[in-house]
C-alpha cells in the first residue's frame, strides 16, 4: 500500500509496463509485480496564467501518462504550450478588435455618405442654400450674357423681363400646393 501526497500522481507499472495512475490518497500496489516508478507533482505541472486561460482537466490519467513518459522536460514544455495557447488567444482577440474597428469605420463612412446624399436630395438646410447659390450664379451668368448680346439693355431690364416671364408661367400653370398669390399693380 502506497499513498502519493495530496498534490501528486503516482505512475504505477506492472511488470515494467505502464498500468495506471495512482491519484492522491490510498492506493494498493501488489509487490513485486507492481511498483510506483515515479510521481508527478500537480503543483509543478500546474501553471497559473493570468490571461484568463485554463486547461480543462479532461482525461487526467492520459495527461499524466503523457507527461511522465513522453515529455523530456515537462515544466518547460507545458509552459511553452500554455504560453503558445495564450498567444494564439491574444492574437485572435487583436484580430477581432481590428475587425470591429474596421467595421465601425465602414459604418461611419456609410452613415456620412447617406447623410450627404439625403442633404443633396431634399431641399432643406444646406441643400436649399446650395440650390439658391446655384440659381443666383446661373442668373448672374444669364444677365451678363443677355446684356452683352443685346446692345442698350441694362441688367435691370433683364431682371424685369425674367420676372414677367416667371409671372406668366406661374399664372398659366397653377400648382395644387402653391400658396403664392400674384397681385397686379393698379397704379
């Protein structure tokens, strides 16, 4: 009868070949055909990682067997493995963070472009100011061109002609939602 310490797992061999893992507590070993050939301290192989990663204790005896028989330096190899897993998780997290930033930037561009398109399509605010500026620029060009082509006309004559034309157009084609009322001059 042999009892590994609380933080140890014993490796039991029968006739020189691995038989089982003797966990902490009371274990029976049939001498001379069985013997505990070594122990692995779970305190030595346990590695505290503060990044929030933990190793699930699936198939403990398989892990103990591999640690004892297959690893040449269990502490270094397990440390390297855990840090490798941690780095993979950190890199994956960074990639997700970068992807989220790119997605947010794309959404920002879509929102800005949508707002610009709406401002240009609806006559409100900046869109109305741009329309009025375009109308004034067009009138200025028309008046200059008209005055230059017909000798003896002034810009006031051209504006009067435009107003009369606009009056005639509006009085011929009334609009359903138009609240403009033209009052003739009775002088």
